């Protein structure tokens, strides 16, 4: 009998999670993984902290090295970019950058885990030296090297999303005079404006010059290097810049092969990570995911989802009964000591989705108010005004506040109402929480109104 | 029309929560509250931290003063102990310690919120000076005064429950050479032995002499004061001792009036906090609570439950449709930097309840392993072997580990299976968690086996 050949395109979280499951559960199969770079299975979310100097060894971001994957029996081919997909012949076209040659590789079943790429600005000067994105280990190493060699004193961050906020923390930590420019009216569009305002205050208190409503129209150069960013709202000096204006899925292979794409051109997958083509699976930042509150698939690329989808994908390839039940839109980050988290829908998102919403906010403390180390935290809860069902929550606050979003994420997954939520048996002792957890206090404000 | 008179017995969390709701929602009613001491609405759980010196102002533990309650319109009578309950005549018998007189007070409806009292040791020497319990603000103030005046250098903690662990932290923080004696074979019987072992190691590493399997048989005196504790397993020096061997409900009033008692003689209440007598409610540490995993009412006295029951009790008195759906057995504490939490059933409890269980433990980190400040945490998950339904979890670990128990508590409340639990959309970023949250990793180990 012919040995089954499973080909994985992409050597990061989703792809190698799938590869590892297949390797473990289908010892008879041949598992080939193509990776464009020389790195596998690294923590993309850790890159800003490498730039900050909080993580000093790049190798520590690597969860599993190429050698470890090979030892496990995966035929891992680095510097190998898949440039074409021929579904009729069940072959991929591979560009081997090392040998500088193209070849075709046959497969029985295929996993697309091609990830995402940073969106770019179509403005003059965008290719100047000193302008970086931060989406790969190589990006981070290049930026870190620039900071060491050029020793800039001023920096610009373009974009106030998660990456922008985290890079701003890194720049401030390195003592750079930092300007953050954001095209829309607020940072973190994944928060409501009132909650984003709390983050904006933290940025400004840390000395970041924050400029919102300022789309970038170009970069100015001095000596071939970036010197400033030009926006519709002024020109701001920066000897280094990071552009973090979101990502888009690497779904061209799938599109050109005729696979169904979904939200924002992500590859559409079902709960077993199967695409519209019978022998092709997809997982991670190139794919969409079912949003349990919205009731439809969306593009919401995150490392944690990539790992879960990769696992489900591998289990399904191996014939195990795994299902990825979807996401609820949970995300977390921080700016220095300020923690920022969200789950479900924001007020704005809930209204846009057609819900009649009721919202409640509360400012409380992370510990009992009298306990040393208690810091502020603000919680906003969004619920369906008719049924009282929880729809989402946002948290901005000091150390110890952010991970409380998990309680709401779990309650959302269970479809709880406010009334069920407020009587949850949550852990209380003075070093950990006020007697009523702040997430519950916010929900209580609403429960009275529903 | 006669004004309705609602009488509350007990001026702490449960009683005054109920009183406040009634006061707010039934402006026509007369609300009388009797409190034996001179304090109301204080944070009993904060007492060990007052002893530790972490909380320096006793007044900060008071959530609401007697004056505030009176301003709100509650007829609060301090130093007034209710000594009898006459259901036929709808009267309570009150001992006014200030005026040194007894009187009868009529009521239309009654709330029993009499709390609990510390269990005592029936051994020689138990009344010596220098032996304390820690169950009231007066207890804490007396102990703190003793520590200031006598300046002991050695201390004994009798009992390794929550209070014992917290007092040990306080004594170590004050520089006392501390011995903890525990009658059973482990500290924290609310944890399985393997998890309690982690706490025991932390105690010993902090310099606490830990003696288990050592029931106390007496105390030795020197100059009329405690000098040592005598156990079946040795005699240990201590110029001060705190006895924390659990509490029992103050349910004698209810019992003598013929009300139904439940687990461990707690007053049995339904989900509206109604007792077996038509016009009598009960809430807090004197009452039982429905345990959602066990499917029966148990005595599990905690401040957080007292607050919730008090609220429900008050809402029900006011005719609002409130229901307390019960507890799942969540609790949290710490010993210095070691956080300790549990929810649901331990392995031992689950087996005792007749479940066929499967368990999984994992040692992980609170943050991504490469992130500064990442510390260890061990999670143990217990599930039903047949259905895969989650039954409970325990956490012992460094700062940032304990409150993760809330995620499990919420999942337990929703009746989730391991398979549902492991795909929860929990918050991930390197400063907050490994990409798979440790509670999920523990559950994943089990999910493979079910």
C-alpha cells in the first residue's frame, strides 16, 4: 500500500501544531512541511518584548526548533516557499530559495497554514531605511539591530492597534521620544471609544505623544533614512518607525486554486478546519473562524486560535472526532502597567450586528480597596437588552485586571444571562478581589435595568 | 395601614446586605437590625492582614459604618444580642448589653444572619492568656494589641485551614518563629493531598515549622500565659497562639424555634433564602447553600456567598424575583507569594460523592515561559470519567495563578465537558499566559483519556 503523503504549507503555530498531531497519530503517513523562512513555531506575540529588551534571547521565543520537528519525523523544508497549488494534479509548486530551483511536490492531503502579512502603506517614502513592520522574527531582529546601530532618539509608531501599543511600550522602555499616529479617532478600534480613552490617557501619561485622526500621507528622509512621518494632522519626527496597521491573510494560493474565501478574504473553513476543496484543510492566520456571538465566520487572527485550529486540523486529518467550536472575540494586551482586554462584542459591534444593547461600566479595584497593591480597573459590560444575555466585556486597568476577561469569555461561551452571571461563584479573598468581583459589579448595574 | 416591620439579626455582610436592599426597595417598611458587637459590615477575610500589618487601619476593613447604615434609614441597634425567637408571637428576645436589660421586639418578617463562630478546643489550658481565635474585628484587635505589648518571639498556629495559613503568613511577616500544628495528615483539607503538599513546601521554605498528624492535647503556661502547645506529636514553644480549626453556624436560635437545620447544623434555606418557617429568612455563615455539583445543600461558609445570599434575601423580601442558584465550592487564599485556589470537587470529594473520576495535573507558568516574571503554577483538574464533565480544579502557584480558578468555576456552573472547556477562547498574550492557558493544558491531558 502506498504511504499517505500529507503536506503542510507554513511552519508556524497552526501548521506545526497540525503536523505534530498528524505525526503522532498517523505514524504511517509521510509528513512534509514547507516554511519560507528559517524559523518554525515561534511566538509572534513575543516580538514586541524582544524589541523592548524584556526578552533578551530570540531563541527563547522559539517553542520548537526545526531540528526538533525533524527529530520528531517531520520532513521540514526551510526557505521553501509554496508558490502554486494544482488541485487537479494534487501538487504544490515549491520555490527552494536555497537551491534556487522550483519543483512540484505531490500530496494526498494538504494543510494551508500560510499565516498573514502586515498591511502596508501606499505612500511616498514607505521603503526608506528605518521603517519596519513587526510580523516575523526576522522583522524583530532587523528592528533590534537598527536600534543598536543607529541609536535613534525619536521614534514613530504608525497605527494604534495591539502591535502599535506594544511597540510604543517597547520604545518608551528604551527611552525613545515616541509619537504614535493613528488614522482613526481612537487607538484600539477593538475597544469602544470610552475604554480606548483610558488607554490613551495611559499612553500620554507615559510620555507618548498621541496623534489621532492623522492618516499617514508620507515619510520624510534625511541621508536616505527616515526622519519624520507626515500625516494630514502634522509632521512628526522619528529616526525609526514601526508600521502596525493590521494584517491580511495570505490566501492567494487558496484563491487562485478556487477555494472559497470568507470575511476579509480569509480562507473559509468549517469546524474541522476543512476548506471548500475535499483534500485541503486550512488553519491559523490565513483562515477565518466561527464567531459564536455573531453566528458567522469572521477574520480574527490570533496566535491562540491558530494553535487550537492547528490541533483540530491535525486531529481531523488523523480521523479523530475533534471540532473547533469557534471564538468569542477574546483578546488581551498591555501598555506598560495598563492591562487591556476584551471579549465578545463591544457596544459598537453589538449595535452594528443589530442587537438592542444595554451597557454598564464600573470603576473598581483589582484587590479589596484596603489591600496593598490594589489598583484601579474599569469594566464595561454589554448585554442584549431584551433577553439579558451577555454579549461582551472590556477591561482596562492595572496589574491583575486583564485576565479576568476569561470569566466573561467562558460565560459568553455558555450563553449566560446577566442574572446567571452575577451569581457566579468566583474566588474572593482580599489579596485577589473585592468581595464582588469588578466584572460582576459591572454586570449587576445592568441586571437592574434589563 | 400598619407599617411592616422587618427585623434583621446580625449586622455583618449577609444581614446588612439584606437590610440595605429592603431599605432601598421597601421605603415604607421599618427595618430594625440587631448587632451583638459595635461593628457592622466589616471584611472578616481581611483580619489576618490586619494582624500581618499589611492593613494598618482597622477602620479600612469596615465597608459601612453603623452611622452610614443609620443615615440610610436602618434602625441599627448595637450591643444588642437576640437570645430568643418566639415564632408564635412573632417576637425576638433581645439582650441590650448597654442598658443591661432584656426586651421583646415584634416583627412581621425576620432575617437570621447570625453568622458562625470559631470551633474551640476542649483541652486543658485553652483559656490561657495569649491564645486567640480570629473571627471578629475584636479578635484581631486583641491579637494585634498582644503582639505589640508582649512582643512574643515564638508563635503557634493551631490548624492548617485558610485562617491558619493566613495567620502563619502574618506571623512570618512579623518575624515570629512560627510552628503550625495540624491534627490531620495535611494542611488545607479542602485540597487533595498532592496539591496541599505544594503549600506545605512553601510553608517550610518560608521557615514555618510544620507538624501534621498532631492533634492538640493541651497548652502549657508560664506566668499565667501560654508558653507552648502540647500535641500527640510533640510539644512546641509559642508565646502566642491562634486557633483556627474551622467554624460552626450560630443556628441555635433557629433550632430552638424548630426551624429545619441542614448540613453541619446550618439553617436550611432555599434559593430565595427562605427557611422552613413562613416568615423567617436566613443568609450567610449561619445558613447552608445549594452546591450545584453535588446537587444538595452544604455548609460552606464564605464572605462572598454571604453577600450574595444577603442580596437575594433582601430582594426576595422586597418581592423582586431573585434566586441564588448556589455555589460550586470556589475558594482562594495565599501563603505569602504562593496562591491557592479551588473550585468544584477535589478528587477525594468527587470519589466520596460517588463519581468515577479522572484527574490530570500539569505544572506550567503564569506567563509565557520566556517572559520576565513568569512563575510556576500547578493545576489539577478533576472530571467525570464517563461523561467527560468537569467536576473541579485546584491551583497552587505564584502570583497571577490563583484567580484563574474563576474560569473553571464559570465552566462548572455551565456544566461544561472537558472537550468544551479546552477550546474556550481565553485571553492570551505573553505577559499574561502561555498560549494554552495552564488550566486548559491540565484539562487537555484528561480529554485524551476520556
